[in-house]
């Protein structure tokens, strides 16, 4: 999730309630307050996707479609980088064999 998506999510009062609930539960388990920063980071990492899928299905689907497009683009970049690297490697090997 990008920072702008996180900011939008944190504007929702229901999300803040969930983070506070997570803070309370995890602090009870630990025996001390884990702090709002840790609770927020954990909740966003562990539960935000499921929460969005249930409470904001349209936004969740749009976010997943956007992520899928970015993943495909990244795979294409990696593939073209590998191709360029292998071509350079092959060229270097041919030059080495030919004495250039």
C-alpha cells in the first residue's frame, strides 16, 4: 500500500477504533503498552487488507488491480534487464573467445 492509500485509510474513524482495539489487546498480551506507533504499524501490515476487503470492497478491488498492474510492469522491467544482462554477457564471452 502506498502512503497516500494509508493516509486515506487512517482518516476513517472505524480504522482508528480497530487500531486502538489492537493496541489494547496486544498491550494486554505483552503486559505493557506497546505504543500507538507499533500498534498502527502492526495493524496496517497484518489486518488492513482484510479490513478493506470487507468494509471497502470497491476501493480494495481498485487497489488490488493497481497493484497487479504495477507487479506486471515490474516483471517486464526485470525480464528486460535479465535479457540485456544475458546479451551483454554473451557479447563479452564472444569477444573473449575472439581475442577482442
